[in-house]
C-alpha cells in the first residue's frame, strides 16, 4: 500500500492507495499532461495547475504517493535480481527444503528471495507468478535518472547520460526536472496490459 497526500485549497488530506490506484492516478496524469516524477523511495509526485473560478488565480495542486515501506537502497546486486525477475518467467517455488524465486534457467537463493519479498520489491500472485511491485519499478526508474554531477556553470548530467546546459543553475535544474518528468511519462505509457491486470487483480 501507498500513502497518498492530496494538496487542495483547504490544505492537505491523507489516505492510503493501492498499486492499482497509483497506476490509475499516473495514467490520468499522463492523459491530462500533468507533471509527474518517480521518487527514489518508490513513489511519485504529480503536479498540475488550475485556475480558481472565483479569484481567477492560478493555483497549484499536487498528489504525492509514497510506499508505506520505502524501497531503500537499490544496489547493483538487487537491481540485477529485479531485472531478471522482470523478464517475466519468474515463479515462486515451494520445495521441502527451500522457498525460492525460480526461473527456467535457475533460481534466486532462499535468503535473497525472502529479502526481496520482505522489502516488498516483488509480490507473488495467486498462480505463483512473481512480479515487481509498482514501488520497485518507480524506485528503479528514479535510480536510473538521478543527478550525477554538474549543477554548476550551467551544466549538469543525469545518471542515464542525458546532459543539460543552460544559462543558470536553476535553469539547468529545470531541464533535468523536465527530463525526469518525460521518462516518468514514458514509463507510465510503457506499462502493458498484463502488468496492469496483475496489479488490478491483486487481492
Ligand atoms: Zn536520465
């Protein structure tokens, strides 16, 4: 589950959100052209503006979702395991002596399997298939697009290799922000029907 914070005219309101609700929010944001960005904790922030019909002022609105258990450090070993699971043939295998995530060509050792599940980076569906959680996917996306240097002299780089240059440091930050928003939009667009169905059918 995610914690959801909605900022509106009267202040903030908080609630909880399921993975399917988070996907719905992000798809709606994509359709409406709202700015959204994945966060390192495995959440997302969505921002947009609207015109107040009474005062005609432009007001900022936002929704932030953060997993109840932040994804934490996604080190290379963890990212490698998650990438392997994301191929799509991962199953949860219960043997007399071990519980493991199994593939056609191998398996993840029991301790690592237990750790990935406890961190809620993966979930097992009712048919025994293993998939990445939305939090894991968002956390990986944010990890792949973090500021990797620069920030001075009008130049900065994203960890994916994207570079930004502009007249001021603030303008460079904005170019990087727009880049991160663009990759987040592409991520939401790329979520396929199979993954969406798996999320929605989760009990
Ligand atoms: Zn990037």
